[in-house]
C-alpha cells in the first residue's frame, strides 16, 4: 500500500484553520485587518494563509479606490491547489 502523501506543514496548518473558498470570499469582501479581527489574528497572518493556500488577494490600494467610488478590478477566479499537492478534505468540502 503506497504511503499517503502529506501536505507541507504550512499548507496543512492553514487548511486546518481556514476554508479556502470562504477565505477567498472574505478577502475580496473586506480589508485584511477586518478579516484578521474575525479570526483573532493579524492581517499579516491572513496574507500568509492566502499565500500558502494560493488565494489571490486584492492589490494594494484596492479598498481605498473602492471606498472612493473608483472602478476596481474584479476578483480573479480562485485557482485550484497545485496538482503536486494532495487533495485535502477542507478543499474538497468547499467545492
């Protein structure tokens, strides 16, 4: 029986703490500090989670421009986790 492929520690940790699709929706609906407060972590920790989970984030100045009524870019689609990583139950659940 082949040995089960393990997720890298950072990715496994973040998948255990966050649902990818839910976090993606949150990141594009509110500024990082607000999301961080929701989870009880800093905005830097949210950004790290997004990086490890391959979640695109709004560009710098996005919320300022949006609040000023300026046109902003639409959120890109949430990419799948790289094929080199095994599927995780949290990622499958949110499909």
